[in-house]
C-alpha cells in the first residue's frame, strides 16, 4: 500500500489515532515504525519526509570517536544505541524488504603534528579510563590499513566498533516499513497542536485538515518551535547548527578507495571521510552557528576538500557528486530531549528531538524509548537522564541561551 495515498484517501473516521508523529526524519519515522510494531495506531505528518538533517548526515555511528569530556551520559546512550543497531537493522530489513545500508567497518582517527598526536594520546587515555575499545597505531600501521593516507600521517587510533549506516537508505527502508505496516503518512506541514483541557487533542495540518490523537510526538528536528498552539516556554529550545557536507564518487576502478571511516584534524579543523559500499565517499562537515541558513558556500566546499585532500590526497581526482547543507537540532547540553514536556506544556505532548550531531546513531534507542512510552505510558530508565524537564531547575533554555557559542568540537 502506498502510504501517502492511504492518507490522502482516508475518510474522516480514519483520522483519529492513538498518536501523531510530527516530523518524518529518521527520528520520527523510526519511532512511528517501532510504535506501530507495538500495536499503537500511529500516523506521521511531514511535507517532505527525510528531507532534513537526516538526508544530509554522514551516517557515522560513532559513540567512541565522538566522545567528549563531560558528555558521559550521552556516550552511554550512544553506546547502547550502537549495540542495538544490528538488531534494529535486521528487523527493519525484514519489515521493509530492502537493504537499510548498515556497514560494520570501524573508524581510524589519524593525527599529523606533535599537538595532534598529543591530543590523540589524551583521547586514548580517556577511552581507557572509560573502558572503551580503541588501539593506538603508528603512522606506518595506519598506512598499512589505509594505503591512500598521506605519508605525513604521524599516528592514529583504531576504533573497531564505530561503524556507519547510509542514512538515505535507512530513511527509504523506514518509509517502506511504515508503508508495509499501513501507517498513514500525511505529506503536509503541521501548523498547530490542538489542546483541550490541558491535554493534547491532535494536530492541524496546513491544508486545514485536523487529526485527532491523545498523544503527539514532536520530532520535527530544529523546527519544533515553529508549531502554534503550545504555551510559550513549554518546549525547550532546540537551535540549528549548520553543517555543510560533500558526496564524491569513487569510480569502480579505484575501489576500494578507503576500507573504513577515516577522520582527522587539520590545523584544528575536524574532517572525516566515510566510504559507502556502493562507491559514494562522504566528506564532512562544517559546524556553523548561522540560524536557519542552509546555503552551500564556496568557502565551505573549499575548506572540506582542502582538509580531506590533506588526509587522503587522491580525493582530488574523484568526481564531486553533491554538496549540501543541513541543520543539526541542538539542545542546550547537546543531548536529546526524550519524553513528556514539563508542567508548562499540555499532557500527552512528547518530545523526540535535540539529537544534534548524533541523531543517526541514536535512532534505534530513541525509537525504542518513544515506542515504549506510546505503548505503555512508561519512559524506559535509559531515557530518564534525557527528559525535557532536566532544564527546569536551570533558567529555561531560550534560543539565545541555548546558543552557547560556536561549538568547534562538532564535526558532524
Ligand atoms: C552535515 C551533518 C552531518 C551529520 N552527520 C551525522 C553522523 O555522521 N552521525 C549522526 O549520528 N548524526 C549526524 N548528523 C546529525 C543527524 O543528521 C541529526 O541529528 C538527525 O538527522 C536528526 O533527525 P530528526 O529526525 O530529529 O530531524 P530531521 O532529519 O531534521 O527531520 C525533521 C523533519 O521534520 C519535518 N518537519 C519540520 N517542520 C515540520 C512541521 N511543522 N510539520 C511536519 N513536519 C515538519 C521536516 O520536513 C523533516 O523531515 C549530521 C547532521 C548534519 C547536518
């Protein structure tokens, strides 16, 4: 069944659900699919599903190489999601009947000068303290693993458990699984949430259509704040962090160009190369605090190519297939917002947003958490530290307050 058509032809009687998911990025689609599996009558609304950050992303599943000091709870959530990935993919491929793009390839983080190498040693020590798996390599060992790396590489860290998924294939598989499950997909914008007696009663679509449900999941990435009908301050702010990213093509004669994800820091700027099985090479990414701007700039493309070329000189010969920009939805503490909104908001309103640079990684665990909440009313313990209400004791995060300044550590 074509899900879009099923929604377009739905009668009024069909337009009442247990739950409506606002936003069909990876987070909303996966949450809706897992909820439908649990028997929840769910619908998704999105004018252009999979068109946001989920389309642009590199698809690294990198809890270890993305671990940052002070973000240990997020690291634990990321590790748990990475652990769930193979099972999530197996279930999804069974439900969708098409491949979902998962590749267990590992990651090699490389360094050049003395400062970079010192930073790498620090990182290796941090990994050891946390019991994370990573192995320190010499420059020569790095080049044995990836012969196209520049001879200037001074050393590296092999993180065998940080893998990847082709986020576009994953989105396509989720859409197919939802279609196969008969979940209606309304290709329209949600313009308002309906609230009756302090409780969510449904959502209003741009075309004037009204959907009824006692539960609404806000999974609109960094656009959740645009939706009318919520009291001011009910939803903690999520700010957009722009990322520019490139897609190159590896001709069959040059394959395999790289065997695993390669990342490094070039004069303080992080850069990564993600080789897909089907010949795409993703090069990313900038991190820019420019509001809702999604313009691809000459400077952005130049900087990424320059730094990627520094790591792997052969990059310069590959065809450039696509340059794009997307908006990472970032909360005030860079961790996702999972669960019911606080006392300022209506009952039945649930957030699944703020995944910032880890939304692809966190898709399976988020989907499980939201599905459990929709099916049983219980927020699983793994999500307790990520409740939207965690900011309630601090001054409410407004877009300005959440903008804690440029985050130069973010590369994806
Ligand atoms: C350059 C870049 C590289 C990245 N690389 C990685 C990576 O390697 N690994 C990783 O884990 N993460 C990565 N990320 C982060 C990841 O892409 C995001 O965290 C994730 O995609 C967020 O998913 P989402 O579904 O919440 O939001 P989105 O994908 O942005 O989806 C939001 C959806 O909501 C819809 N929407 C908006 N407003 C409305 C409305 N009013 N009504 C209905 N629908 C609406 C939009 O159309 C869109 O489809 C990267 C991001 C960027 C930009």
